[in-house]
């Protein structure tokens, strides 16, 4: 079932600001996976970095903070990024850690929380070797097999307007922020904005002029970023913007469509005091109760989101989580300023690990910049070696700047993470919404609003696996149902019981149930083969043999009497 609604306009609008879908000259920046283990750069739980993502946080005083994960692929020297904002913001460096933490605690979970058997299944037969009569198996499936019973489906800022005077473009602020050169500027003509940016080394496509003009006509300013030529680390990390405004953002999809991909996923997180909903897009719901494949792994959540959003023309959001801000989010890192005087690369890395640093792409980029590995050595392998070794055993880096590395990590890792921790701690409620859109569907910028009357939404979906037993099935081969809510979905049809097939399939063609054994083997199976001659046995039966032996004795008696 698809529920598509457009909520009425209530208290607080999140007007068109910016989002994870801001324009970039490319798509996702995907770091190379770690290739070595035993140090910082080991493969741990996977982190989803596909699509666009943005964290919004609305303060009671009207201040809006948002952190945008910038997706980019290509030559980093050509990187440029632009997005509209209603007022000039303050710009600071963000951290990937906030996106990882929120995703891990609010991603969709499809759990089978109960396993039960209904009815009574048929007991498997005891199987015997057709030659020796020895037991092939005890008949206890659980005790005699390695694989056990059929397990069922796998689951798995307002910056002061001290603008420069003269010319068609107003520059509100300009300067370095972390690895970026940044500028906040405004103009009534998008062509003038693009010309100014081009003259100052921001390489933006000409086709962005038309969508930019719509934002210029609305009185928006523009935030532009590029990697500074002096940036030691070329890692493109998230950016955070803060501004004083009563209106809280939207996603500038009309601008995003220039560089968008088919079914591009967009995830938004809203930190505040109550639930947030779209005001001009539909709210749609994935009917998980009728999609058992989400539990069995045959269907993907992202595909279901795309399908349900398509039912409203691509302009809808699925609420994946709405409720208390999850507990246990730990982003804080201690200061590393004291490491500026640590001259031993190995001790420097060991100390980072002790203080809670992990092997992220941003840390790897920083180490390669300030502690490049020896020529010919893979960076991950080298830093992992140093984490538990020494320069003597691992080799000396090409160069080492502890003061520069400590300052860089303080600015790019410690301070942003601690700021995001404070942001999370200040807000008691979290809403996560997602969508998937094609470029031709990005014709309207989605707006959002607060609606405290809406219920919480759990990201955990539970089901029960029920084994339907009867005399027609062995327990391991009985049908299985996945019960979601009040609906049962057959996930395994079962195999009707056959004692003959059971023995041959479980133990081989040399094994059979008792009734199918040759006479001699059946006698041995019954313990009736006493080693005596089988003369007189009828059909190999011991009882027949006893009768035959009795007749022989009677004949001897008769002969003796005749004498």
C-alpha cells in the first residue's frame, strides 16, 4: 500500500536553502578500501557513502546549522561546488563521522525476532545399511547432520554584509576554510556570478546558469568552494554552514539535476525537538508487510524506495526514522596539540589510536600528506606496520612534519567532531527521510516543516518464521512461512515426507528403511542373526528357521520310533 499525503502548512517552514544535493562537477568520491589489516586501516563494518546526504539542526533561537557531505569524483584540482542560501552563512569544516553515526543507528533493519513450530511433524525413519544391517543414522536429524535443519531464508551568517563595493557582484565573505577556498557572493545575474567565479578559478559548467538565475531572482546568495592550491591534504571532506534565519532549508534540486544520476538517493537528517515532514512533496510509505523479500534478501530497500517514490512522480519522501535522538553517538576526540613535538612516527600513530582515531579516508589523506610512506610501500600497509611496530622495522617515512600533522588533525578531525557531538547532544529528536529521483523529476525544490502531531517511525521491522508441521513432512523439510504483522508469506514450500527417499538422500543408496532391506540385512538389523546355519529359514526370518528346525527334530523322532 502506498500512502501519499501532503501535510498542511504548519508552524515552521524549512525554506529553500541547500542540501546534500548541491551542485558538484561529478558524483561520489569513493575512497579506496583498506588493503591491509592489523592497524588503522582495516575493513570493519561497511559505510554507505552512496548518494547525497545532509544533516540539518534547527536551534530554538532560529539558528540553522547544516552539514553537507560533498560527493565528487574526478580530478580534485578541478573540484568546484556551489549552492544557494537565503542569507550569507558562516562556513566551517564538517566531518564524515556524523553521517556514519546517524546512518548506522537509523538504517533499516529487517529482523526475524521469533522462530516457532506449529503442529507435529513426522518422525524420520531409522535407516540401515542394505549389506551389513548396521544403522546408517539414528534418525535424529539434528544429531546426525552437520548442516542442521533447513534454516529458512537468509537475512540478513548571518555574516555581516560588509560586502565589497562596486561591480555587479557583491562578495559577502571570502577566505580559506580547512582545505577549501570559499566565497559567499550575490548578484542579480547568474551570468555575473559565473563570470566572477570563473575569473577566480572556480570551474563551473555553463549549463548551471539557468537554474542559478532562479535562485538569484529569489534573492539568494551563493556559497562556492574549491580546493585551495595550498591544501596539503586533497581529501574533500564535508562542509558545515551556520546562519541566523527563521526559515530552514530545502534541497536545491533544480540545480542538482545538472550532475544527477538516475534514481539518485538523497538522505536528509533533521535534528530538533519534533518530527519534520515535507510540506510540498508527498509522504510515501514502503509497504513492508507485503514485501517478504526485504527479510530474505531478495529485495533491496533502496529499490523499494525508488519504486514507491515513482508512484508520485518522483516527488516524495519516505520517513525511515522519527523518534528520540539515538543514544550512544560518540564523536568526540581529545586534543592532539601536544603531539606537535612527537618526533617518532610510530609513537605518533600509536597515540592517535589510543585517543580514538580510526582509519578513515580523511586520516589516510592526512598521513600521506604529512608522513608519506617510503618509496615503493603501500600507504595503508606502512601505517598499519607503524601502528604496532617501529621505524626500524617498518622503515622511515619520506618526510615527517609532526607539528603540521597535529595542527591539521586538530582542525580537520578533532574540532569538527567535537562540534558535531555538541550539536547532537543539544537536540532530542531526529527525523530521517530519504528519496530517489531521476534528473527529469528534479523540477521542484522540496520544502520541509515541523509537525509535532505526526507519530514516531521505527527503523526496525520485525517478522516471525513459522514452520508448518504435519504428518506429511519431516521437521527439516516442512513448509516455512514468514509472518509479517497479520500476513503470512510462504517462503519455502516444503518437501513431502518419504521414508525411502529420506534414507537414500541422507545416507546414500546403500541405506534403506527396515521394510526395504534384503532378508539377511533385515535379520542383522533386528539383531536376529545369531551366527547359526540358515538352513530351514523361510525368507531369512528367524521365526521361520525355528519352525524348520522343529520339523527336523520331529522327523528324527519319527525315524527313531520306526526303528
